[in-house]
C-alpha cells in the first residue's frame, strides 16, 4: 500500500520531543510533504518553521497556535518581529486555534 503524504503535523512540547519527532525518517516525510503544519508558535515551533522554509524551498508551512500572538509569554515586540519574518517567508500562522492529540492521531492514521 502506498501512502501519499500531503501534510505533516508536528507537535513539539520539549527538547526531547524534537529529538523524537525529527528523526531521519521524519526528515524524509518533511522532504516528501507538500505542506507542513506545526502545532505551537513558541520558540521551538517558530524555529522549526524557519528551518523548514530555509532548508526545503517551496514547502507550504503553517503554524497553528493556541494563543493570540506568537511567543505570547514574551515581549510583544519580539512577537511582531517574528510574525513579520514568517510572513515575509510565506509561513502562514493561525491564532487562537487548538488541536487535540486525538484529532492529530486520527488524521495521520489511514482508515
């Protein structure tokens, strides 16, 4: 059975999560994917989006963030600068959005 990967959903909570999710196999998924959705607009999610758009030209990258701005616990000026950089580099950001782990799992597992 051939599974066509169109979107990769990556949820990052800790540094250990980065190691877990960004293994060589997942790098291959990112390389093959046409679009990538990153759950979380904190430092790790933003950095991951930046690395993907700089490493894999032509990918559609989206960040789904549960707060009203990126880096919501940090400075507003940092959030504005990051938002501009992401916009300039064609990264879409959705604010005040929450995705349950169950929905992410169901979307990744073929029925």
